[in-house]
C-alpha cells in the first residue's frame, strides 16, 4: 500500500520580513526569526484565521467504553465526563509501520516521514520547523499547553545545581562527561479531577501509664472507630505517551497548572511534540488508585492524631465526578555520556527541575563510607582515652 501523503496538514512559521524560519523562544515568550532576529507575539489562532476557534474536546458528555461505566460494580470506576473518549480514540489512526504518513517540506520539498504520534518536528534536510496540524486538530486537539520557559542554553546551570553535593560521583565525571543531543519535547499528559468518598473502619488504641507505689501501671483502651470522608482532587497528572518512561515523567513533576494556556500550534515551533498514544480511559484506573491512596493517607493522619495507634480494618471508596483534560507539558530529554555509559536525564521545561541517573564511583563510595564510620569510632576511642587518664570508671 502506498504511503499516505498528508502534506496539506503541514503548518510552518515564516518571517514576513525575510521569509526565514521562525521558532518559539522560551526566555522571550515570543516567536523569533532565526535569520533576522525579528520578534513576534503569539497570536490567537482565531485572530490568524479570522474565525472563532472551538475546542471539540471540552464540555462533551463522557462515554463509557470497554466496561468503564459509571458506578460499575465490576470496575468501581465512574464515567469520565468532559471528554468523548470513544469518538476521540476511534478517530485516531492505529500505528502501522508499513503505512506511515508522509509529508513534503514546504521549504525544500524533501520527503519527511513522521510516526503517528509525532505532532511537531524539524526537517532533517533544511531544519525547517514543521507542525503537523492533523495531529493536533479536531478530536485530537489538546485542551491546553504549558509553553517552555527554560531556555536550552540555561540547562547547564540547572545541571550544575543538580550535581551539587553529589559526593559519590566519579572524580573525572565533570571533565569527561558529555551532554548528548538535547531534545525539547511537549509530552502529552492527562489531568484528572474528581472526588473520593469513603467509609473507613479502624481499631484505635489509647495507651496511658502512671506510677503507683513501686509499680508503673499501663492502661490500654481499645476503640472501634468509624469515619466517613471525602477528598476532592484537582489536576492529577499522568503522562499519555507509551514511549516515555512513566517513572521519569512522574519524577519531573510538579508543574504549575495555573500557567496552562489555550493550545496554540505556534508554541510548538522549534520543539518536538507528541500526540497521546495512551488512551485516557486506560489511565483512569491508575488515576483513581492514586486518588484512593492519597485519600487514605489523609484520613489515616486525621484519625491517627486522636489515638496512640491505629490499624485500618476495612474501607469502601467510590470515585465521583471524574473528569479529564488533555494538555502538553514541556520537557527536555537528553543523556550524559561518561565512561562509555549513557545516563538518561529529563528537565522540567517550566521549572528547571532535573531528574536522572548518576554514576557512583565504587572507590569514592568506599572512602566516603569509611570516613562516615571513622567519626563515631574516633569518638569512642577518645572517650576511652579520657577515661583512662581522668580515672573514670569504664
């Protein structure tokens, strides 16, 4: 089967002054021409097209799919409101490596092949910044985006801060390490909201003691404790990309979601961007479990403050009012090459938070542990020496 030609969906940013490529510059919050340095404000898409933009993903009644029905006894999950998942997911082409869509760069005419989840890329031939509008339109259009705020040039500053006080790094790590290609990518996330209502049954103990004559008397009172409680949650983030490690994305959180802006494809210029490839309905259970664990922790802390000790016997929980938004979050992804190994890193493109794996020098680690162990040993030795000379009983 011949590849699908989707070139009509290419959106590119060109400078009206010189025709050069335009990219979004985080530290300026503007579009900047790479050739003449002219700066442009981000304009709303409705202002560019002269029409009112409507987001088909908002204010849509939720649809139960694959048994994920409201109050279902089999799943315990409620219908996700605010998003028509059936229409949304059924309209997304299934990944087929034999039938990937192709695009022809409008600047150089080169054939560019994009994976189904890629929504923004750079032409490998002329470096033109390409946005694939078919990946972020209609049912696949994000509800919002947090633009990059951290410039790529500032990553070293954040990495240096991350390295501070890392005493077990190999001595030559800084001189020999090399940062591999840095990719700024907008990662798709689902933001879940909702409420967890629950009934909890605990065994609580109050222990007190007092001295009576030659005896210390300890009294233990045992209570059967029942509590009802509800906890509301807002913007629980779960990444919606299968190809990016979930633990890495969880670690790069949090983001300030008060800075979410209406989606505009101009923010993608100069960065990679992925469309979701994990349907929200498959993540609803994971989101609900996170809400349940947090709800139990909050109730446990409240009940525990009233007793010496508590043990949770049983509980029943129900999620209600679950809804979700689909947004893009900025992340820098790269690796550090050192000693023949690659160490993966991610940097929050809004806050500069760094997460990743670091090497440990075995020799330095042993020396550090010996030094730590030597301190208490020296204190003990000093005590015995002083005891000897001062005549203390040992």
